[in-house]
C-alpha cells in the first residue's frame, strides 16, 4: 500500500511543506481495531489550500489531529506512516519536540472557538502567552504585537478588545481571535478543522475572506477540512474526498466539481439541496459511513454504491489516474475506463499485489 | 403602520385558506422591573400569514429571533403583544384546559436530536408520550398508532423497544418527527430539523418531510439558517434580521431577484458548490447589533451595503464612507461597555481611563485616507467626547452629522412584486435609488 503514489511522488516532493505518506491511525478497543485513517497520502505546498471533504465519521478530523500529534491512547499512528513537515519526520518526534513544532510551524483552528479559548483569561492575555512561550516576546512589546495581530485578523478597536474576555466576543470574532493566536506562532501551515461550521453564512464569508487574505500575505499552506461542498469550492485549490478512512478521489477543485469520477463524489454533489431548483426530490446516498475495522480488502463504499458490481466486494481499488490532467485520480474499480471491466479489475488486483508487503501493525 | 397592514390584507384576500395569521407580534424578554435595563426585543412587531398546506421558510442569522418566533407561534412562549390566530381563533388568549386541547393542532420538531429525546425512555414510550398526555383512545390503540408512525417515518416496528442511544443522528431526528406527528397536528414548526445532520442524511430527512406533508396534509414553518435547504423545501420564505422580517415572498422569486439589501447580502454569502463562479460577493462588515440596544432606525442600518447617505455626503468616496461607518460602530461599542466601579468613579472624577483612548482606532480607519474638512472636524469632536468619557455624546453627535433616514426612521413594508412580496427598506420609496442599482454602483467604484 505504501507506494501507491509512486508516480506523483517525485514531482511534488521538492516544495511540499507537508508531505504525508501512508498515514494509518488506528484506535484499539476491546473488541476491534478501528482504522480511522487508513493509508492516506498527500502533499501541501506553501501558498496552497488543500481541502478534505467527507461525511462525519470519515476520518477527516483524525487526519488533522494525527498531523498535529494530538492522537492519544487508545489511538495510535501505526509504524510505516510518514508525516514530513519541511523534510522533518514528525512521527518520530518526542512530545517536547512536537510542542515546538506546534508553536512555530503548524497552527490549528478548531470548529468551536469557545473551546480553544480559556474563559477566565482575557483574549490579550492568551495571545501574549502564545507570544511568550513560542517567540519569547514579553512585556510591552508583546502587547503591541498582540494589538497588531488582532488588527491583522480585522478586529476593530483592537487595543480595547485585548482587555476583554472570550464571552464578550461574538462567534466570528472568537474565531478571529483564535486565528490571531495561531498567527502569533508565525506558522507555515494552518490546519483548519471545520472552522466555519458553527458560524452564520455572513460571518463564514468574512472568515473565508480573512483566511484567503492571510494566505496571500504570508504564503501560508492551508489544510482545510469541512463537510460543506460549497465552502470547499470557495477556498480550496485541490480537494481530496475522504470516505471511511481513505481518499476515494483527488483532483483540482474545478475538475472535481465539473467532472466527478467516483460514485461517492457524484453522490455527495447530488445531495446538495438547492442547486437544481426545479428538482423535486433530493438524491440520497443510502446507508451510513461504515466503521473501518478490518484491513481494506474490498471497496468500502460498495454497500452503498449505486454502480457496484460483484468484484467491488472482493478487490480493494487503488488510485487510478482518470483524466488527462495528471493529478485527478479516483479509487474505483470502474477505472481506468478505457479498458474493459475485467481488465480494469485485473489492473487493480495486480497493483495490489505489487504493493503487497508484509507490514507490521497490520496484524492484530 | 396602517400602510403596512393594508398591504398585508391585500395579500390575504388572494388566498382564502389561511391557517395561521400573525399580526404585530412582539416578544420581549426582561425590561419589566424598575431596575432592569431595556428589554431584549427578540421578535419586534412581525406580521405574516401561513396558508394551509404550504411550507413557509424562516431564515436569518443566529440571534435574529427565528426560534423565538417559532416557539411563540405555538404558545411555548407567551407573546408580549400582538395576536396569533389559528383558523380564526386567537391563541394568545388561551390558557389552561383550552390551551392544552388546542396544542394537539400544533407541534414542534427540535434542532438537536441528541438533547430532545429522553435517554431513559424507549422509542415507543417517547413517541407514545403525547398520546398518553392527551388520553388518546385505549392503550392498545396507542401502541398500534406508534407502530404505524414508526413505519411512516421509515423506522422498523421493532425499534419500539430500543433506546435513543442505539440510533444515529438521522434516525433520532426521525423519532422526533414521529413524536410530533403522534397527535395528528395540522401545523408543524420545524426548528432547524436538519442542521445537525450530514448532507446525505439531511437529504433523506428533507425527502421524508415532503412525503409526510403530502400524506397528512401538513403545514410547515421551517426554521433554518441554511439557505440552500430552505430553497429546496419551502414555498415561501421570510428573512429575519434582529427580530424583524426584512423580506417575505415566493421562494424562487426571492432567491433569484432579492429586493431587500439584507436578503441580497445573505444570498451572496452562501458558498456555491461551483468553483468557477465569479459573482461578486457582498461581505457584510461586523456582526448584528445587540437586540437589547437595536438601532433606532432600520435594524439593518449598521451593516447595510445600500444605506441611504445624507445628501451632503453623497459625494464621499466609498472608502471614506466605510471608514466613517466603522468608526461609528466602534463608538457605539464603547457606549455599551459595562464598567466596573473603579472605572465609573474615575470617569466621574474626570480622570482619564484607558477605556477612553480612541486615537489608535481612529487612526486605523482614517490614517490612509484624507477625509474632507467637515468630516474630519466631526470625527475630531467625537474623539474628544470619547476621551472626555462621554461616548454617548460622541455617538449622538456622529449620528446627527452622518445619519440619514435609515438611522432615524423605521422603514415600512413595501410591496415589491406582483406576487405580493414584501420588503422592509427605505429604498423602495420613490424618492430613492433602487437597491440593486445602488449595490451595483457601489461595488463598481
């Protein structure tokens, strides 16, 4: 499984800020091993936004937490996974080393800003704390820097706002304050886990605009996680569609919306209400996201897939390039579509065998 | 107000099957006692009708009063003023036994399927509870009824004995719907029924709601903040902002040709699932003001992109004007700060408090632009007033200087289309330029 992406690997490796290879995060329970993230690979370059989209339970947030080193027992990143940030292998880091990376290289914005802010300290206090711990700036200098940061995230009257507590901020302003705290660490990569889901559309538009401005100014790499196809279309350059711990389709944003290839992506796009005004009934995807508790030996979407055929339950699909454009790929037995169905299935089987290597941790 | 009601009356005449008739409904919280502050005006003078068998959508940002309005309609909250009539009967007058009897007609489905089901009761008990409460027929009948309900919302009959934690979010929402349907109501308030659900599950619940509406001839009030969901399911839509309905009319018409500046901004803020679209988005500045201290004029005036400027300042560039508006917002914010005793004393003694420093904020807004002399003077006066500890004076002074009709006078509801769409904006009056024209012009320069 580890070298599924060998064809694109070389071309992208040079400038990638973050490069994830075969990431497997599992949770051990008494009964079973849950493979929340099962062998995903991707790169993010600076100045680029990669969107990850999927239903709840597909493993989006676990991906983000794995990169941040926030997976706690019973969760575990399996050996053989690789997360490289600026060439440094993060999976081998100790806790203090990780702490340093979180303070300087990677910032994360969570869905609920109230949970990321401490209610008993003023906002200014919390930003100054971030500056002190991560950059060693203290005293008057820190206050000035904090005002500057709040100004950067477009909070009006920042000098006064510094002295206020999180409960005195509105929802959108809290999210701005969290982003300001992240900027205090001067990150190269910002991981946004559903940062606008809890906000109203008008405020959501403000935050998206802010993130885009900040990205332009600072050449930030952004990993943006959401379940909202509309938000993905606005903010991402490239999109990975996640399902049950795996990426089922990867493409540039225009390509994905114009020319979706995987049946799951098609289903997701069809389920958006209001796009076709005169359409009477919404198309739905039957069933729920399964819990991936076995190594993938089939297509995990097969039970819900309208286009499934017999082999779908027996062969695990690999990523196949599906259009002239080099970076559009889908993991589905229907492709490559220039071959007959049997040939296509054979291709997937042979690719699987090629990647078959004894991997530690796969056996429980 | 008289103009308003006349227009409402004219739309009513077209359809004789009005189920719910809401007139001048107000719901205020607090503000009763001698020492309490001004009341929170959650719903502030709202009038509309809901026809039999239709789905009326209610959209707006959080805090706009959607949920309060929905709850007041079915008497979960007592209206402060105004009437709600159901098939001609004013239910704000009801209490006691008659009210309980009437409640069978109107039910509600709540937003959060996790907190609206009692974890210690089985699904059967949960759905049966309204039947028990109203002493509906015999025990055996109730049981059969529940089993029918389970199958009509797409659940299995043997789910009767399970507990809520054994179900997924979508299934739990189905249970909530089944419970609301138990007493065979005519009217259902759906309070954000799908916003906690994933897109594909959401689609299933929406389809279910449509099926049930056909099957039982239900009338819905569909409350949501997700505008695309509302477009899909609703026949008519009301857009709410700060306790007031800004625009109400046929769904498609309203979505394709919004007349009110707030509706236009709200619609333009929806992220489109189309990365190639290059529409111009109107990004509203700031957040809605506090409902405890709403603007004196139009509720939307503090953020409106099409606000009417006083004639004397019509020539100002957008940049200057926006800076003025933002500065005014900062000053307004200042008047709302609640001070501790020490700061209040300081202020009374005329001592300079750190809260009264506003130079920096003003500098942010006006640093890069050179406002005309009269503007600069007004700003400087305001800065002095704030520094002297009188932000309220600064606020009034700025309002006098820069306030137009939008700041001082509540607009009327104007009919803006043949189908009887109503919009709440001064710009619909003949003497002002239209909304869309203004928005286009302002986005150009």
